């Protein structure tokens, strides 16, 4: 279908949005997301050649670093057309270090294709992206890819969806053959075989009768499919029990409804690299995934009264509600802000309001995107995904709305970084360029942070993992032409308290001829590290007449938590209760109470048996049987806790939890332990207490013992 005729696909009326799909492709690293996306673009006519990850010429992986490494780093957005439908497609990264890209993409998508490797089924990062999709209530179709690989196991991979994800997969296709013998699949609705002939680029396939030898298996699979579909529809259940024949159209409609309600997930199969199965996958996107009209309206809040809910209807004539979900620096246009419009219409030249910043933003230019190329448009309507060029204040997670009808949509949560490195410019001329470059990277990527160490004066770059930091430094050198010295990656520890304590803080001073007085008594107690910090104001009503002072007390404690009492790391897992305060009308000030609260917190934390916390990662190692002992012995030497060992085809899968501090350089070590045949995947799970002996070594190294 020609890609250069978008006008006939442009929705002219709101109801035309039923022909639009906003979808993403998500999966574990190396399951074939980008390859699948490239095939989608080729068969839909958007691109005229098939890009290959291994050749570094894919459309969706357009960054130099992506093409060199053969991985996806940033989520790329594009638009294509299939069977009278417009598909806005986002290809997301699979590596855990870039999980924020998946998080913010899923936040604005209506549906997703979950790609799985048919050899391995559900892998660690598959679980992570699946949980993220559950959190954002995103309907999915599952694509069992790589059916041509040695060891491909369709039924085992489908079962792993049940065992590991607790999902309800409904198989709608059966593979014909596997590994080298994989030629196509059977459509269980129509009971027809789709067969691709080797050679060519997969544009054509033959529709045949089901092979004689597979008829029994196909009938059993179809019966099972119908049974699982009708479970979700009372009317169909009654007809099924009465023995009535249910048409393919009725079954598809019931499956679509169940998919949109997250009760079921259709499962298809194919081999994207061999150009097999992608067209039926596009049909499934159109048939089962929701249009913007099928998703419930998004609910925001009044910025001034957070308890008041505001429903943002999918209506072009309504007030504007749009979410900025990604910032990208552009060397020619400046800042590119990706937005999803939920309500109303954003037009070039409009003035929109950012409630978080309490400022107006001018919409200078609007574009629709195709990876790193773009097309200027005059408006983006509800249901559209596009980008605004030149916004000054808005960052990831901000809302854009009409100043006369402000609304605040739920923001996008970014994960806490767990690793850092020191970075310094090689010359004073590079210093300013480096600071500007780091600020731009931080604005683009909320999971990257830049801080200055108060004691050493070093600039620290924080990220989600070694690869994340490597890419950030690489981008700094290439995109911003900064020459810098880079230190070795260091773990970012946290601190917590392990028992209750009570303390007081008193601040009494004359500043610029004015008396300032503040006095507070605070009780600290440990809570789960994952909860971070809780503040309770237990003062009797009227003890402090000004609300601003109570806010200042909480702010003083929060600021003090940024630098812990043991080694200066951020503190977690603390509940602070304000149990007493002295208020003097003539000299009470916010500053005084803020400082007093900080003093009370630090004193209390010192007497609450503070401890170091370290980031713990979940790791899955796949190794041939003969190296199993070496791998487990090595994990034990790294203070790892092995949770399970399972056979998968001709290999063993070891699942364990290991402190990040012991895992630097693990890729190289695993290769030497397994003669280059072992693979692993890691994912941050939680912070846990550092054993006393290790804590002593860390503190001694920092000069804090």
C-alpha cells in the first residue's frame, strides 16, 4: 500500500479514529523487536527496502550507537498504513538499562505487540515490560518470533506465558513445522494454511488447505481456542453449550473485546528475519488491538484542587489535554517534545499552559515522525502522537492544556539510578560545553542524573547500568563534541535507619537584624526501603498556626535525607513524625524551622543505628550443562543467592539475586567460564542491607570508618 498517500487515511471525523492504532513493539533484548518493526514498515509500504539490525541500516535504530551495537537505545516513532488503517508505531528498547524508554512509551500507547523468542519463551526483560504494560493497562497481542531457530518450541513458549506471566494466552495460529522446516502457519479461525515460499522478500504467500498430517492437531487447537474465547462472552457461551456453530466474525469480535479488556492475549507465530508471518501479525493489530475510541477516557486532576477529578474525553472539540512523554535534542531544530493528545486539538501558533511550571508555552511547529525524519503538520488531534518543536519549559511527564481549563495528567515515574561515574572536562574550554551537554542529556533521559559531590567537587553522572553510562558518555563525546576524562563506574549506595529514635533541633539566630527561631521534636522509625520516605504531622491543631511552616519542616527533613549521616548517600526507608514544636509569633520563620528540622533529623539518624544499603539485581544465566558448577560457584563468590535452576532445551537456566557491586565485568568472566557459550540478563530489583564486614570496607575506602 503506498506510503505517500496519507491524506486518504487522515481522520476527517472523530469516528474515523476507529481506523487508527497507536501501538508499540516490546520484548526482551534480542527477541526481534526491531526486525519485526522493519518488516512492518516494508510490507505496509512505508519503506522500500528491508533494514537489517546486523547490517546497521534499520530505519528504527537510526542513532549511530544503535547501528554500531545492533541494539535499540531510544524509542523510535513512525507511522504506516495497513488495510485502510493508520498505525502509529513505536519500537522500544529491550535492554533493562533503557527501561524508562519502555515506561514512557507504554504510558501513551493504546496497544502493543509483545515479541517473544520461540526458543526461550518468556525471558527476564519480557517479564519487566509485561508488568509495565499491566500497570498502564495496555492490551497486547503476542508474537512468537524466531520459529526458524534451532530449538524453537511454540507450545513451550506459550506455556511460559501462563507459568511466568500468569497470562491467559489464546493461540489463534499453529506453526507449520519448526526450525529449518518452518514454512508458515495455520489460521485457526478460517482453518487455512498460510505458506511462504523461500526466496524473495516475503511479500507473497500461498493460502492452502490445512496439511493432511496436521488436521487432527489443528481441530483440537481450534476447539480449545473457541472454548477460551466464548468463556469471555455469556451469549456465546450459551450458544456454544447448545452446540451451535459460531462464525469466525463473531469469534474475532469476542476475542477483540476480551483483548481490549485485558482478559485474553491472542498468540501468533512467525519468523520476522525470514519474512514469514508479519502480514497476519498486522491483520491481528487491526483486528484485536484498540483504536483511540476503544480506550477509556483518561482522568486528570485540577492542579489547584488535586482531589477534583477531570475526565478528558476523546473529542476534538473539547479542551486540550496532551502529555509530553519524551524530549529529544535536535541539532537543527533545538528541542523536540513528543506528545500524545488525549483531548481537543493542538494547533501550530497556539499558546498552551503547563500546570507544573505554571507557565505558558507557544506551539511554534508541529510534526509527525518517521524515526529521525519528520513531516510538518498544522494540527495534532485527540488520538494523535506527534512532536512539538521548541518548547522551553516542558519536560517528560508534563501536561499541556488550555490556560482557561487547566488539568494535570498523571506524570511518568522514572526509576532511581543505581550506578555512577565521575566525569571531568579535559580543558576549561570544554567545561561549559560539558555542563550544557549533560543538562540536555538529563532533560532528555529522566533515568540519568547529574550531581556534584559536595566533598570532592567532582561531577557525577548517574545511570541505570554500565551500558547506560557508556552510551551517555559516548553521546556526550559525539553529539556535543566534549573531550572528557571518565572515571570507573561506581555503585550508588543508599542509607537507612534500623531502629526508632527521637531527637530535637533548635535554631535561634539573628540574621540581618531580625530574630529567627524554630524548635522541633522529631521521631524517626524504619519502614520498607521501597517506600522511600513518609512524613507525619502529629502536632495538635493550632500548635503551629501557619501551614507554610509545617511544609518547611517536611522540606528540611527531605533535604537532609539527600546526604546521609554514614557516608553521604541518599537515605531511604524512613518515617519521620513531627511530635512537638515551639512557635514564637514574633520570630518564627520558615527558614528557622526548616534548618531546625534538618538538625533534628541528622541527630536522630545518627542515633538510629544507620546502615548502608546496596542495589540488588535479579540475574538469569543460561549456560550449557557442563559449565553449571562453574557458574554457580562464581555467583556464590559474588555474594549471590541462587533461587532456582531449570532445564531449558539443552541448557540450564540459573536464577539468582546478586549485589551490583560484585558484577562489574561479569560479561567477560561468564564468557571465560563457559567458553563463550553462556548468556545472562540482569535487572534491578531492590536495595538490601550491606553485610557488616563489607560495609566496614566501603566506609574505610571512603574515609568514613
